[in-house]
């Protein structure tokens, strides 16, 4: 167990499929009067010839993720690829540090923007589009349709041997710290309320889902999962799903519920500041 900023030992890293490791630690926020945890996960795939990091984790987690990588990669094929689903900070905020620590690593995904921040690494960026595949030795990594996305540039990833889907902001839900769900897979977290926690994420990040008919997106999700034969889902902001048939119906209920209910506001207004009177001119 590693040092953690939370009041319990960090349960990560955890091997969620053979050679696929869940890295990072929880990010604490106040929501609905409880301690609400957002995962900002990174995942390591160890191939026969090369290893790949999927997402970089939140910048505050980088020292933790770096230590986890160092330990897991000892004696293993080197980190040659970094895939990020899109440009937002919890997904790509560590990429400069990953590229500087791992000089063999190439950044993959939609790479149309990153050279603006890191011109010195432009020659180590490789554009991927749907269907493009990278061989890691005995297992591949493919860019696939990003059914639920929050940026135009989003891609999802798929590991071909263990059939692991990396959906970035898809499957975005979290857990209450009080329930002891940190580091559990969704099927182990008995009291996980996917409707409630998915609705919180619709408020925090995926507003567009409130103006879309999410039944269409649920149908696309079903089609993608069936076409790829997905066995494990490794979301950036949710607990890992290891029984897709059992948990997908709840995820879909959560997406539909989150799109139906009114916004509940962002983080708890009583946390760290006073309520602002309605007549205050700064409102709006
Ligand atoms: Zn995100
Ligand atoms: Zn947690």
C-alpha cells in the first residue's frame, strides 16, 4: 500500500484484467453533504514487446502514478506509448511529465493540439483515428468510436486480447467515500447507486446529456460493446466494470436518469464559502 492523501491506504494499483493495471487514487470533493470521490484513473497495459499508459491521471496524482509505474514496469517491456482520450486536465494533465520521464514514449490519440503546449515533443506524437491499432506484442490497442464524449477530439480505446474498453468520460460516475468503495470494481460495490452518481456527473461535466435523447446513445453503447466483445470496462471517472452484462443495464439507467433530472448545482455550496444573497449584483 502506498502513501495516500486520503485517510485510508490507497487500494491502487490493482490488476483489473491480466496485464492491465488501474493506477492513481481518488479525488475528494463535497457533494450532497457527503464526501464524494471522483476517480481520475490512468491504466497501464503491459504487452509482450511494449507497455502503454492510457490517460495520465490528474496532475495532483502524478507523483503517485509515477511511483506505481516505476514499480509495475520493473523488468517489464518499456513504456513506449501514452494514449489520452482527450485534452482535459484529468486525462492529459501529466503528459509533459510522462514524455520527459519516458523518452521512448510516443503520445497517441487525437494529437491536433498538444504540440502547441509541447513543441519540443512534436516528433513524438502519433495521430490515431477509429480503427487504427498499435501492436504491443501479443495484444493490440485500437482507437474505437467514442459514444459518449465531452470534446469533439475524443477517442475511446480498446485492448484486443483481454477485450478491455477504455471509454474516457463515458461511464462517468463516482462513489461516496463513506461507502468504502475506493478501488473496488462496480460489481463489488454493493451500495453503489449508479443512477445518483451518474446524475452527479451529468451536472459536473456532461451537460449535453440533458438535451440529448440518451436512448440513442445507450443503443450505440450496446452495439459497440457487442461488436467488440467487451469483457472489462475501464472508465477514467468510474469504478472498473468486470461483469458487463450485469452492470451495463444500471449504467444505462443512470445515463437516462441523469439526462431527465434537473441540474442540482455543482459542488456543495456550503463547502468553503457563504451563500450569496439572490439580490447580489454578482449573481448571474
Ligand atoms: Zn473527464
Ligand atoms: Zn474513493
